[in-house]
C-alpha cells in the first residue's frame, strides 16, 4: 500500500491498513512466543539431562539473553519507530551493568 492510499483520508483504506498491520504484528508476537517457549524447554532439557555445569550454565544464560532480545523487540515493541530514546537508555544501562559485572569479576579473579 502506498502513502498516497494511506493519506487519502478514506476511513476504509485506513482501517484495512491498520488491520493488516495488526495481523502482521500478531503473527510476529505468536512466533516469538513459540520460540521463547522452545528456548525455555531447551534450558529445562539441559538441566534435566544432568549435563556438566560448565555446559549447562552457559546454555541457560544464552537462552536467557535470546529471550530478553525477543521480549524487547516483539513484546515491548522496540522494533517500532519512535522508540529510539528508550532503546538508547535501555542499551546504555545494559552496557553499564555488563561493564560493572566485568569489573567486579576481574577484581575478584585477579
């Protein structure tokens, strides 16, 4: 659909466009939800299989990071335009938290 069709002021065209966008957004959310359930099952499977803790802990942490990314982009709508400022603060906070943990682990390990 072109911008000319969207901006015509025709309520029917606007309704159809919004309906398609909502359906597309819902599809992404359902797929993301299914992937998060799958990642959770993989993490539970790693624990239930009684694998080495040196394998299990990184797998669980990796699954957690991937789930956070899915939740931010699809459930918190961070992929939409107009969310640049919240993204900046969120990623800056994550960077500061990571650097803080890295610093503390380096001090303790050294």
